[in-house]
């Protein structure tokens, strides 16, 4: 289940973008790309990411254009993408990324074929993987990266960087600090950072620019004065040169410069503007309401027909304006001065901007560019006109995935004005759901609902939107009264698609209350609606919810087969829903609504990743998770968000990437805080505590676990949310007690919890509880019951192939499994042989990369028994080996990506387990044991 109806709708293969989006701006003399900076870039051949970050006015675009041109001159493949706020919509960004690469790879039929699809949801995410895997060298340039704020879009960029191969480079230009994680790139020398300090003009470059480039006759003192005032700021130097060109007394003009960069820019801009003819001033001020403009749009806004001539005059004066294409058809005012011009317009002609924006909106509508038109309509303040345009175009934009843009527009309106527009209410609600503003979607539904309960939207649409909102808010229990009312599904009989959605929502709720049979009956009914509603909810969503039920009930093989069939069935991709049916999805009425491919494999792939992880197929599970994490961040319900992040972090930790695993969990915690989802925050902390226990850092585990408990979901006995099957507070608390000598005390708790899991039919969770119960028996000194319980659990898990439930408990459980296997050597029989093979699989497959002892080709075991019989954990062995190699605490902490406090805890544990009094004695004992050479 996921709140993403538009994700499975078809839209045009290429979203219409501004003609200058994929072209670098024409070279301007305003700023110079300093040769010393270009030399750094040329010599940084190993850099996968070139990150240029500086405030506006430092010539970033000019530098990026120079990089682009040099790449082309050398025969390399390159692509340019100018970003804007609209690219925060994931669908739009992926489409633009595809177009950029399609342009770059036109000469390669293999690569070009990747972009000939109609950008299915899964195809969009396979795009990043496929692009990174191509051997073709390329340079991809993102300008104005500061506009990207959506975590899901940033995650795609992060993935792209991580997957770049040799001679593949991403160049980013940003006027603000980016939210990208570049620590690993910096450590591996795969990052070249260029900041404002490196982009500033040196004194020599300032002199070269002012004298040779701008032709000004200035002595050394005057050049030095200008350089000191502007601090080498390219934009200020350019403006200063313009002011000095028209000055009768350059020296006196230079003396008037003072203040901050912004005040200098404003002063210089006003000075330059005031010296131009009045008609040119008015033209510049009136056209400043346009973000990008050409002669025709200027004519429409000013009401004159001299736009082309005026633009040519401005360009000759080299003032304010930047050409955006080689043909010099499209232009923009420099962003540093656009705000100054608009403020000046309001001072000179109060109220005129409203008229100009309305003219601009009319012109863009005539050009069939509704997004720009609506922006200008909103700026004009004409609410009736805004509603008219939204009613005409919001539906199509929603189907293109422009949910953030739509939400931004709707946010400017008084919600009460939407009561007369049921179509817009539905689109607004769905848009809010897609950007994790579900609380506001609920509030919107209440706002447009009258006191008598009547609503502009249909009752079925209301219930669907409310169900999805509550699911996204982790408040599934509040949907319970709906499912007890037989009229809810009955009133949707005339709206099959909405009825299908409600049945799936109810089935998900039933899964949390262990009413599996009723859930499956509803899913069967939803599937039977296929002739009336098409494959979206009847096959795709119902299919992966069935897979989720299989997983919960312990039917791992059935879940795997079902999800693989759902994702791989190409025949389903060819199915189409009718326009009217998809209109019902949104509560819309339309005779011509395009739809997308039927199989929504994105969320099915996430559930499949869970299944593969449980089977210990870590490589494939990681691939799916890495591809689809942006999807779940953008549109997943809390259970999907928790499961994907926790499992991905476990895989990363198993690969030895502890820092990356920590980052994933911190992102999960942050997402929970931002979306005000206490259970998500708790889930991240539970996993952090689990990892700390397995690393032997009990103090850290305790302190982290102490922060858990903010979610009411943990206290409910009538519900158990799906992601609890992976980890729960009960399991985490028990694990800490087991590893701190309190195993006997936790046995009754685990026994009761196991019985409850069986009663609920949560077989996957029951396996996890029983494994921990066996470990508790072992630590409590009840060795034979522990071995017997572990053997029973393995027999239960063997038929379905559950492997990770054992491995996830770490070396202590694996040592117990090894003891059980050793005790089976004398036994024989078909069942025993099968169980022995399964146990060997648990002990051998997918092991963490072992540390090799110095001078020995044999790997160390997963754990090493100390003289006292207490095993050293893998992390303690890491610390011991580095200690023997002469590293100090700080160096060990840096190598293992942990704090010094954690290292001291490991050292204390090592001394206790080895019976040593200091580190020197610990190394000596370890060498006698053969642990290290």
C-alpha cells in the first residue's frame, strides 16, 4: 500500500521543459573563469564530483560553461542541466535527467535505448543504475543546484555520484551549501571542492580584467582600491567597471564605494541604471517581472512592439542581462540584481507589477506553458484567475508528478475558496500526501466539509483520502470505525476504483490486527474488480499487499514467488486503465486522461528486498533497496520507510561500511522527526541499540534504548504494525539484558511474547523471538534447552529459507549454532542431514568479511573464546588487531568510524574477557591464544 496514485499513471515520455534548460548559457564577459581554477579541475582527474559552491555573483555559471566547452572540444560526452524549484518533483527530475543523458549519448545506441521507454516508475530508478554502469566517459553538469531541497531527489543525485565509474564526472554549481553527503568522496580523494575563496579575483586578475578586458585606464592604487572594496567579487567588479565607463571622475567614483557586497551591488546597479535613457529604464523595470524572457514575451508585458530592439540595446550595453542560448533569443536578468529591479519597479510605479504579471500569464497560456502562467497569475493576486487556470491544468500537472509545484500554488490560496472546485480539492489532497504533509490533507478535508457532514467531493473519495492520510501519519487505528461500517464499501459500488482502494486499505488494517483471512478475502475481491478498474489497484497494489501478508505469516517462498511474478510479468505492463476509471481515482471527471503502465513494481521491489534479505541474498536485496530508497522516502508509509532503512543499514554494516549504515539510520530518525512519526524515530534508535549490543558497546545500547518509547503503537495490544517483525522494543530490551548477565530474568517475558506471536499468526516475528529465547537460555546456563530450542527454530525456518533471523543475533548465536551442529555429527537420517545442511548454510553463507591474522592466510572465526569462555566479538577482535599493530585510541576510532569512548569500552571488555590488566598484557594473552600473530 502506498499513497502514490500518480506514480502508476502514464504521462508524456518527455516533460516539456524550457528550451534553455539543457543548454549552457552563452558566454558572458561579465566574469572570467580563472585559469588557475581550470588548471585545478584539469589535474583532478580522479574526482568523481566537482562541487562549486559560492554566493551569487562569483561567476559559477561562467566556470561551468568553460568546463562544458573544454569537454566538448576534447571530444568528450557532456550534458548540461539548469535546475529550478520544479525539479524537486521526483518525476520531473528523473525525466530531465533522462533527457540530459539522452542528449549526451545520442551516438550510443546501447545507452540511447535506456531512454526510449516511457519512464515507468521502475524504469526511472533503473535509470540511475544503468547510467552509472555504462563504460562511456562523460561529464554531467548541474547548475543552480541550490534549488534542490527534496530529500528524495537529493538521494537520487547521491546514488548517481556513488555509482559513477572511471572517467565519469558530475559537476555541480550551487549558490548555497548543498545537502549532499561528500565525506567519503573527500576521504577517497574523489571530490574537488571549489569555494568563493578560490573564485575571487586576485589583485593581478583584477588588474587584467579592468584594464585589458574592460579597457579602463586605472593606476595601480585605483585597481588595488577596487580590489580591496570588492574583495575580488566578480559581479561587483563588473558593475564597478560599468559605473566607471560613464564617470567623468573615476577616482571620485571609486571613493564612493563602501559597505557590504549587497549594498555595493545595489548602489552600483542604481547608478548604472540611472544613466540610461528613460525608455530603456522603463523597459528593464517592466520586464523584470519575467524570470526568463524573449522579445515576444517582452512585447506582451510592456504592450509595445519594440522588444527585439530594446533587448539588442541592453545587450550592447552589457548591463544586467545574461543570454541563455547561443542564438541569443532567451535572456534573464542576473539573479543578484533582479530583486533590485523589482523593488525599484514598485517604488517607481506602485501597483504596476500586478498588471504586468497578468499580461505575462496571458502570454504564457497562449504559448501553452501553464506552469509559468499560473506563477504569474498568483503574483498578480487575481484569485479567480488562479482558480480558473488550476481547474484547467492541475489534473494534467498532477499526472506528470508535479506535486510539489501544485502544493506550492495551492498553499497561496484560501482553502475555503476551493469548496466550489471538487477536482482541485482532490488534487490538492493527493499532492499533500505525496510530500509528507498528510496532516494538512486531513485538515483540508475537514475544512471543506460542512457542519452537516456534506462535502463537495464524493463520500467514497473522502474515505479514500482519509484512509491514505491516516496510513501515512501512522494512525491506522483511527480507520477502524470505517471498516466496521458496512456502508463504506457499499456506497463505493458505483465507483469501482475507489472501492478497490478502500478494500486494500481495509486489508492493510486487518493485517495489523492479525485478521489475515479477512484481509485476503478483500484482496481477492479487489483483484476481481480488474475488468472494471484495470491493473493498478486490482493487480499491482493488491499483489504486493498479498506478498506482505505472506511475509508476515512466514510464507517466505510464496512471498518471493508472488513478488517476482508481479515485478517480472511483462504482460501486465501492457495493460491500461480507461480514462474515466483513473479519473475516479482522483475524484475527477475527464474524458481524456492518460494512464501509465499497470504494474507498480516500485513498492513490490521493496517488499521483495525484505524477502531476499531474510533468505540472505544480500547483493540483490541491496540493489533493490538502493534503487528504491528515494521512492519510499518520497511516498512510502511508515512501515515501508522503517523496513527499507533498517534492512539497508544492516547490509551496509555487514559489508563493513559502519559509517554508511549509521548515516542511513540517522536519516531514518530525521525523517521521523520531520514527519512527526514517533514510531519511525523509535525504530531508528532500536536498530542503533541493536547494533551497539552486537558490537559489545552495552553502555551505548542502554543510553540509546532509553530514548525509545515515544510511540503509542508500542503500547497497543490489539495491533502490531508490520515493521515490528524486524525489531521491537521487547526484543531490544531482552537482547540488552541477555548480554548483561540478566538472561534468566528475561526468559518469562520472551516465552509469553513468543506465545502471543504464535497466537497472532506472526510467524516471521515468532522466529525472531524464538531465536532470542534460545540465546537467553544459553546465557542463563540452560545449555541443553537452548540447543533444543535452537534446533526446533531451525526446523521451522528451514522449510521457508529464513536465514537472517539467526545471523542477525551475531556471534553469540552463531557460536550456539556451531555447538548444535557439532552435536549432530553422530546423527543421521534424511531430516537430520537437511537440518545439518541448513545449519551449515547459516554459519557459512554471507559472512561478514573476517579479519585475517598477521602472517596467516586463514581467516579468524566469527568469534574467539577467551580463557573465561566468554567470546570476543568481531569488533573487539578488530580493536585488538589494530592495538597489536601499534595504533592508539584515536587512530583506532578513526579507522573503525566510532568514538574514542566506544574504543575505551571495547578495550575494557577485552581486558575483562582475557583476564588482562592493561593493553600490553591483553596483546600478549591474545598472541598466546593464537588470536593474533
